[in-house]
C-alpha cells in the first residue's frame, strides 16, 4: 500500500480524500492548521503544520512517499479596486509559496516511489475570467503554470497534475453557500444543476494518485459540473 502526504487533511476535500485513501488501505500523513485534531484510524496520522511558517518539520514522514496533495487555499472575492497589494501577497504565500515549500521538502522521498504523484488545486476562474475573482485567479494561475513546469522537469519519475473545481460544498466556501437561496442560485449556474461535493473532487484526486492515471501528467483537470465549457 502507498504512503500519501495531504497538506490540509482536516476538512473539505483533504478530509474526504484522506478517508477514501485509508478505506482503500493506504497510509495517510495529514496536516491540520490551528485546532488540534486526533485521528481515529491507525492508517491516518495527523500533525499540526502552518505552511506560512519559516521553521517547520516533516520528520514524521516515512522514507518513501508516493504522493503529495496540497489543499490549502482561500476564496477572497472583492472588487479589484478594493484589493490591497498585501492581499495578493498573502494569497500567494499560502497557495503558491506554501506549495513550493512542501514539494521541495519531500521531493527526495517522492523520487524513491515507483508511482509518485503530486496534486495541486486551481479554480475555473483562471480560465474563464469571473468578476471579483482577481485575487484568487492570480495565485491559482501561478499554480497552473507551476503544475506544467514541474511536470516537465520531473517526468518521467514524478507526475504532476492540477484539479480546477468550480464552487464546491466545503467549509472554505461557506460564505457563498450559507443560505438555501445562495445554494440554489449557484447550483443553477452549472449545466449539471448542482454545486460540487467534496467527494466529486476527492474522486479525481484519488484517481490521479493511483496507477490508473500513470499516463497522465501536466494536466489541468476541470471538475466543475460543465461550468467552464458548456453554456
């Protein structure tokens, strides 16, 4: 069975993916931010980690790592003229620099795997151009570029792919889905007439970690209910 590191395993997509991987018999090393969380499964070990910190340790990891999934993100939607430069910088630190640090920290362990896979996350807003999405689209656009560059640099040993969801029902999107009216309005914006569930995104992530996707790298996978391609 494989060893996976999930950065941000305490909620949303990371939590769902962790559950699916341990149900499949794999070992998951997950991280959480702020409140201490205990694991109730022997194959899931959880550790506190702030990806913004300069001093951090990943000494809890095994010698060989088969996959890294970087889940931390933010959804800050506001008019462009109200965004401060620090807002862009803070998002970039969390979503791009944080990912870079984690990848650099474990790349030697991934190189020892026979099926190494890195998964990052973007958003449909990068390709579509949506009002008030400047802040999130800027940092996630960098993630898409990072995905393709790393996929080229580490092929054929390590596969690198990115998932670009539309609005998904997770704690991160709570402010956009906190009333029945908001949920229904957002569901109707999608051709499949519902918002995404954590399972929808975790399913494709699990596939990209597995040997079933061994001929897939450098891809931006749009899992968005048809939002980015169908009118």
